C-alpha cells in the first residue's frame, strides 16, 4: 500500500504504511527504498539517506532498484 502511495505522489501518506511494512518484515529490502523516496520527497533528507543505506545493505546485488537507489543516495550526500 505504501509503495502505491509513493507512485501516486502521496509521499507524506506513504511514510506510516511503509514503516509498518518494515516493522513487520525488517529484512525485506523493497520497503526501505520506497520509504527513502517518500522521506526524500517530504524533505526529510537525513531519514531518506538512512532508508536508502538500509536498502543497499539488505538488497541483492542484482536488485533492479539498486542502481537508482545508489544514484539517489549519491545525490543526497552531494547536496549536504
């Protein structure tokens, strides 16, 4: 549900369901990436950075989102 909210541009509304998904299954990487997007779009760049870093720590090397998350994380770090 949270990922759908992110895709539809409802970033603030997506944060709570994504955090709930992470609480239920903390080792599943995908919600961390979606949470990173939601947090970044709501202006919480520090929390977005942490979510992206957690995604990269959990995701397979072959995960299709890995490249995009790595780029977003680089952009956030460069903007500091």
